[in-house]
C-alpha cells in the first residue's frame, strides 16, 4: 500500500533518518488511516531494535525538520 501526495509518495519499506540523531533509522512498516482522524499515519520501526515502533502522522514523517529519507 502506498500513499501518494502532490509532492511525496510514501511506501512500506521506505527508510528515514531521524533529524538530530543520525543513528536512528526508521523503516515504514504500515500505512494506516486511524478511525476518526482526518489524515494518514504510519507505523515506523527502528531498523536495529525491531521491537521499537512509533505511530506518527504522514506529515511528521515527511517533515524535513524531523526526518530525512535515506538515500
């Protein structure tokens, strides 16, 4: 499943580096649309600590002040 925006596409398996902590790489595990919330979210998991997960809004993950895509 992927979410397409005007400028960004987000897919399961995409990796992002957390700004300010370059050792924290997060991988998109699922894309979800929580009930009662008007915008999509993603479940990300830490690339090394596989049991560590976060639920963040799509816009947060695509915010260059918070995360940067891994190249």
